[in-house]
C-alpha cells in the first residue's frame, strides 16, 4: 500500500461491506413475517382405493401369490 489510491480503495470496500451488513441486519429485524403461514407438518399420502382393493388378503402368503403370478406369466 505505497500509493494513496490503495488506501482509498480499501476504505471504500470496507465502507460498502459495512453498509451491506447494517442494511441486512435492519432488514432481518424489521421484515414482517406472514401471520398466515402454517407450521403444521405435511400429511402423509393416502393409498388409493384401487390399490387397497387389489391387495392380497391376510391369510394368503406372499409365496403363494408369487407362484400364481409366475404361472400366469409362463402360460
């Protein structure tokens, strides 16, 4: 920094950074938050009735169901 212009550039840079920090802090402090925003957790997706009606019953095992699919695809 052997030239006065370097000192001017550094001081302008620090002034600009300070102004941006103060403006950002004022914006954060005085920015109104929307009161209508809800913080409820999202609802889990519901299964469609078509998928529920085609589900295997509780007494069927997955291996029996799988064998049925294999015989249908082979024929």
